[in-house]
């Protein structure tokens, strides 16, 4: 049991040493000094592209609003006078007449 752990530890140490030596060989020696990047001007956006994008967003919002209003037109609305005629509106609001008790 101890023999297996020792072999695994040796293999792990060998792999660590191999990877460490590989990555250290890939790093520049001496390390280069830092140089500030040159000032760059940001690229100009095309005003036409921006206006087309805004137009597309506005058109899609107008389409969504029109679809909502068209769909809402298919559902019936209740007339204000019919609210009182519907007996289901009064559920829980009516009082149960009190029963006189005989004592």
C-alpha cells in the first residue's frame, strides 16, 4: 500500500518538474520592459448603420404594439351595466339571513 503511494508521488513529482522546466523555458529571459501602447483613435461609427439600427428597433416595437392591440380586440369586454347582472359577482357578498332560535 505504501509502495503504490510512493510510486504515485514520484510520478507526480516528475510531471511537475517536467512541466515547470517546459514553461520556464518558454518564458523570455530577461523579461521585457513595459512599453505604453500608442494612443489610438476609436473607429468612427457609421451614422447610416446607426440610424438603420434605430429604425429597425422602432419598427419592431411598433409591430409588437400593433400585434398586442389586434389580439386584444378578439377578447370580449364587459359592458359597465352588466357587472351588476352577473350573479357570480355577488358570491361571498350576500348575507345569510339569520335564523331565529327557539329558546
